[in-house]
């Protein structure tokens, strides 16, 4: 029987529309290496259509009350929750991540994003200042217009909803571009927006590659706000495109995050937490701790037990309920992982676990992009493997002798996204957290999220902060009104 392959169309002005070129790109399932749908091969002309729709929609949407906008967002959250299982399955097929992870983390957090911003806008405060006896100042925070939202493939719905929800909650309209590698859940989100009767043009999604559609968004003079999450090299291009047009830009970029284990840590918790922070989503989370540092007196014990735990991770078909390690997102990323494992050996590292592609977990996955969780020891802190983002299931473990030394190790990279510290010494936890140059420091935990806190990176991990109040501010323009007394 011939089954027709799904074509993921653009969503513009409340309708699913063909790309103007009429062409589509294959969308490959990472677990099988085979196309399972197609995605619109759009270009700048499709972005123009989306801009026209977003501009029209802005007039009414920006005038709605916060409560009206809130209700639309709450309805979208409710609909995703209703279809949680469908979303989790789609995300697992699209990305190669274990379905249990999509079900327990990505999709619930996407729902939480809509709920959080839907309710946050009901509780904002206005600022007013009495200027001696002279004047009264108050600040209006107005929506900025059309927001361009560009996101990567590793947590597709979660990261896109993290941008869409605050952008439209405060009254902007949006043009979103998901990664061309993982467009499925964004497509499904548009179905939910339609079912929720979100007014036409408030949310538009244009699919295709970054150089074609991403750069058309960053270059478009009518899109004055850009929120980008992706790699540092791409972030640089986005910054270059936006600077001459004076766009307001937020950049959430790559990381090479330190995971520091002091000998006074609860070692059981540190090992369980480190296995998770090393290999969640096959190490393809920007916040994964890819550089593990262990205080020398605990090093041998930690390495042995860490390897033992990691070796037990169940690598398999992402759609299998027991799978803990799924597929790498595509062939290019798999080749990158292999390149760094080779490089690590040339740099003197020892592969203590993994280091190669495993046997296919089943027949369906015979040509999928799998790689074993890999642990490398014996590397110098300054080698390339320890400085460059790999973004795969590869960690290095290095011993250290003092707090001062490990703080230097942690900070001696170009990135500054997140870090994790394992210790039971409270003073040390505060001391070290203060001195590590990363946007987030987790102590005795990892990936715990509170949507109210500012999220973002230091150094080459990004510019600006997202989350909570920061996002509401980012997507609005403050205007001061000064009235003489
Ligand atoms: P990427 O930079 O290749 O792509 C990200 C997005 O940008 C995609 O939608 C892509 O199509 C688009 N794009 C590519 N070229 C563009 C251009 N010239 N102009 C505009 N858009 C363009 O990143 P990726 O490979 O999809 O994702 C992995 C990277 O994302 C890793 O570096 C990871 O650390 C980072 N990341 C960061 C965070 C964070 O919060 N800091 C979160 C997740 C992922």
C-alpha cells in the first residue's frame, strides 16, 4: 500500500500554505536514517508573506487586554496537554530522543511555558517615579511589533515555545523558524493555535534552512526583535545581520559546561546526577556538563562508579519505552562526535568507555545515527577536546587538587553557559558559585528549572537573558512619560 508522506507546510495568516517555490526538503528520522516527512523549502518571499500577516495582526492583537491574550495561551497549553502523547511521539521520531524523555521533559515544559507567560502577564507591575516637586514619570511597556524567533533542533518545541509564549503574551506578533532538522512539533503547535482560534497572523511559522529563511528573518527591516537560540558561530552571523539595523537581539548560544565534584560531595547523588547531566538526550542539551572535574581523593572511586553506571544506560530505539539513549540528530552531528573522539585520542586521551557506534538496536534502526555514551580520561584541560563544544554523548573526566585550581579550569574556556557543583560544604558552594563565570550554577542538582529566574549565558554563550521578567522586558519597549507637576 502506498502511504503519502506528510508535507510540513508553512503556517501563515492562520493557514497552512505551500512554500512559494513549491519545493520540499526531506525530513530524516535520526533513528532510521530515512525520510519520514518533508518540510517546506521556503525562502525570503515566504518570510515577506509572514511579515505582511504579522503586521496586519499586530494592530488588533496588541490592543487586546492581557486577560484576553492570556486565555488564548492557556487554551494552547490545554490542547498540547490533551495531545501530549502525540507530541511526545512526534518529538521522539523527529529528534531521535527517547520517547520517555520527550514525554516527561520536553512536552510538559513546553506546556509550562505557555501557562507561565499566560499568567505572568496578569501580574505585572507598572513603574512610576515622583521627581521631587517637578514631575511625575511613568513607564509604559509596549509590545515592539513583529518578533523573529529562531530555534535549534535539540529541544525543538520547548525552546520555540519559550520564545513564542512571552513574545505574543505581551502583544507582539511572531514569525518563528524552527530548525529544519526537527520541524514536526512546531507544525503540530500551529494546529493547536488554529484550534485555539488564535487570531490569524499572530503566530506564523516559516520552515527551511537558516541561510535561506533564518537570514531572511534577521535581515527583514520590519522584524525589529530577534530571539535566537543555536550555535555560537551562527549567533555571530545573527548578531552581524542585526547590528546595522539596530534590532533588539537575544542570543542563547553554545556551552562547554563544567561539572565539578568535590570529595565532600554525596558521591551517590553526584554520580547519578553526573550521568544524567552528561548523557541526557545523548549529550545534546546545551546545558550538559561535558567537562567533569573530580577532586583527586575521590577521582578513582568516582570514575569507576561513573563508568559502571554509564555502561548500564539502555541504548535503543527511541520509540522503545525502556530506551535511555536514543539517536544522534543527523549524520553531520554523528560525524562531528566521531571526529572529536578521534581527536581526543590524538591529544593523548584514553577512551575509558564507549568511543564507537554500537550495533543497531533493532532492524528498524539499522541505518540510524547511534553512538555509545563515551567517557574519556587523561586529557589536558587545555586541549581542543576540552575547549570546543562537541554536543554529543562524550564527556571528559579530569582530576583536580584545589578549589582555586578547579575554578580556573571551569572558567578557562570561551563559553559560560552553565555549571554544576557537587559539595556538602555550604560555604564552599556559595564561594565557588560566585566565582564561576556561567549564567547558571547548579549546586547538587542539574536542569532544575524555575521559569522566574533569568536564563542565559556569559562570554560566548550568549547575550541577554530569557525567562520570567527578563523575557517580558525583552519583548516590550519601555517608554517613559514625564508629566510636569
Ligand atoms: P544552529 O546554530 O546550527 O541552528 C540554530 C537555528 O539557526 C536553526 O533554526 C538554523 O536553521 C538557524 N540558522 C542557521 N544559520 C542561520 C543564519 N545564518 N541566520 C539565521 N538563522 C540561522 O544550531 P543547532 O545545530 O540547531 O543547535 C545546536 C546548538 O544550539 C549548540 O551549539 C547548542 O549549544 C545550542 N543551544 C543553545 C541553547 C541555549 O539556551 N543557550 C539551547 C539549545 C541549544
